[in-house]
C-alpha cells in the first residue's frame, strides 16, 4: 500500500514565516535617549515552508532602563512562554503554568506569560535595575534570553532598529542551521527508516536552537509531503533525531483527523 507520511507534530504547533529569513516585525522609530520607552522582542521564528523552526528570542539580549516596557510577541503559530525569575534563580520545575504574577517585574517575584498562542503578546514593565534571564518553558534549555535593566535616565546603548537588524541576521543563521541538518539524515535514502524530525547534531547532540519538524527519508527537504511505499505486512521505523522537540507517530482513521487535545498514550500494534 502507499502510505502518506504527513508532517511530524511536536507538542507545539508548526511555525510560519519567511524562507530562511526573519519573521520579526519592522521596528518603530529610534527612542529618545531618556524616559520610559517601549521595546519589542519576537519569540521564535520560522521558514516559509513551516518546516524549519528557530527557538530563541529575537533579539536574544536587550538593555533597557527602569520604567521601560518590553512587548514579547509570538508572530508565528508556535507557542512559547516568557518566564522571568529573580536574578540568579530559575523557573519552577514542571510543565508550563498558566500566567503567573502579572505584567510588572520588580526583580523579586517570578512572572510568566503562560502559553503564548499565535499572534499573542505579553508586555512587561521592569521596575528594578539588574540583569535577568528570560526562559521559554516549552523549549528548555535552548531558548533563553537576557534583559539588562539600567537605572532610569541611563542612555541606551542601542535603539530598536539596531536590535531589529541584529535579530534578523541571527534568525537567518538559526534557520540555516536547521536547513543544513537535513543533509545529516543518518539512514538509507528513500528507505523505511524515517527521521521523526531532525536537528543540528541529531538526537545525541546538545539541544540546538533550531529544528526541522518533518518526517524525512532523504537528505533534502522537498516542498511536498513525503510518501513511502510499504508492502503489505511491511514495517516502518521512525526515530526522533531532534534534540529539542518531542514528536508523535499518529494514524487517524482514514478520512479523519487525529483527535483533539494533547497527545495521548500509544495504542495498537
């Protein structure tokens, strides 16, 4: 029989954006040297094909003043979190929680956006000087950022347009790494041992900041869903070669989609 192999689903949705390019919104005008300012950071990024995904904050680091705000926006259909513990601390263990602590960060109490769905944003006002880490609880440990908060009235080292240019370059590099990882497919080309996703360094590598969310049996990524021909009674093997994203292998009833809700326990044989 001929079995269509659909795109692999992680515990998050698949991204959309520009092919090997930035999905970051253009910046506004540069801010004045002083006074409370509004800044922007994009959570994650993707390729136009929705296959290559980047797990980072763009920009990855930003310097602001006390009283400033940052709006974190998820511009693509991949959920992320913006989770900020006090300096030197880490987020609580466990899966992502609902929103915690509101939208003002005073440097002493943990706050989190909870899941940011596509096109959602989370605006945080920073009221205490210090250096703070930002975490995505879905994509740990590879997705972190740094916010440096200076005393109010301190001149800014960069404006939003400079951060935008740096972020666009970083995102292009991350998506390029994802694209290059396809060439490291470790099984027989066109065979019945498939990769359920692939990432730089493969499964044994350290968690990378980019990944490919596709089923693969080739060293190139085509624009169409992969098909594999399986003889009656034959076997396909999937191995997750991502080091940063879980996947499922799910077969719905012919003509139907998979059931709604989070992945359930495996069944069948």
